[in-house]
């Protein structure tokens, strides 16, 4: 395909998904919009995932496969970005599937609204059933500030890279982290903050598969929370608050609220589930929220259940700190 004809670069990282990767690949090859390239990065698989991708590449010239040593997700995605030639870029995970018209749907939405980012709704496959994930009826055309706040609310859409179409220029100065496991949370908000316009239409065109081996399995099972995961999220959200406060000061208050909101949510999960391995993280959350008790508790954005959690879990430590006993 002539480079000028490539409208979208689809990037997929695969690692040891030989039973699933073919399903993901086929969901892209049957797209109603044909002028795309499909970059598959084999992230050091020890099974046949890379071989399966190569077999598909022999049959369809739009597929390019590259094999790299085992690394983190961000490193693999950066390799795909270095190869990408499309006007827009989207990502698919190797255990998920796209609806046949997803690329066409996102491309038309981006073009019609002159948007740097276009996104659709999604479903999730859990125990063989298909459930709503991020689904909403209306079309939204947002400024960067509006799009970031909606992202932080995590009700209409979340930080997952799939289900979103990005102008390639957004990746020129912002790349994925080359360390850590959860690269989406550390970088997606930056693309939204850089965008001039973001268009969203919540019709579901992408399906996430939730299973025990999934990198986000902890989102559906609190017992899978680990100290390492919590520490990475705490660090990423602190960096997010600082970045947004400088880049988009109009929403600095909401960014700070969102960071504390995550902390009190994790506090509740650790306490409720008696996660003994996360005691150090619980101490950190109590200290941080006690230090900012008044600001968070009196935030115009705080939910009533968050106030209840604050009274239940943090108030005693706040009182001790105020009275000089901590």
C-alpha cells in the first residue's frame, strides 16, 4: 500500500497469547475501512504468538511484524510508533477484539469533528458473557480541559489506549514509559491535555476480555491488588496532578481531587478485604489524606460515599495529627 493511502496505523503488542492472538488479528483484517497498516510487535513471546502473526503477514500485505526481546508494554508500543506511517494511530490488545466498523467509525468521527482524538464506547467479555464497559449514547465534542476531566471521572471512558484514535503528531514529543507495567495511566491524560479537540461517541465498537491473566485483572477482583501495582498508580497519579496543574491550570483542583479520590478508594479496598500485604500502602494513604483532610473533605467534587470513607478511615488519624500525636 502506498504510504499516502495509509489513514490509520493499528499497533498491537503480543506476548504469549497463541490461543487468542489470531482472533484479535482477524477482527482487524475484516475492517470495513481497508486503508490501514497493522503493526504487530512480538514482545519476546516464548510460545507461537509471533509465528502466528508472521503467518497472517504472509497472507495480508498490510501486516508488518517485528520481534523484540521481552520488555514492558511501553517499550513495545514505542517500537510500533517508530514504524507507524498512518495519519492516525490506534492500539488493540492481543486478547481483545474490534467491531468490523471500528476503524471507519473512529476515522469518520475524527474527520467530521476535526478532532485530534476520537473515541468510541466498549464492552467487556467476562466469563463468556458480554457486558457494557464504557457505553453512552450521545456525541461529545470537548476541549482539552473538558476531555481530561471526563477521563478522570472514568464514567464515560477511561485511560485504556484501545478504543481511541490519535493523530500521529501527538506522539512526536510524548512517548510511553519504558519502565513499569501500567503505561496507560501514566501517559494517556497527556495526549488528552495536548489535544485541541476530542470527539467521543459512546457506541461500543471494541470489546475487552477480562480474565485472570489480563494485565488489568485487579480492576474486577480487589484481592488481586498488590503493593507494586498500588505504588505504581500512586506515583503515576502524583505525576499526573503535577503535570495537569502546570499544563492545564484551570483543572488543577479537579486533578488534585482525582488523586485523593483514588487514594480513599484504595484505602477502602485494603481495609474491607484485609489485604495484609498492602499495609505499607495503607499507611501512606492515611498519612497523605490526613495531611489534606480539610481540602479533600470540603472539595466541591467529593462524593458522599468518599466523605463517609474519610470519616471512617482517616478522621482518627487527622485528629491525632492535628493534636500533635502523629
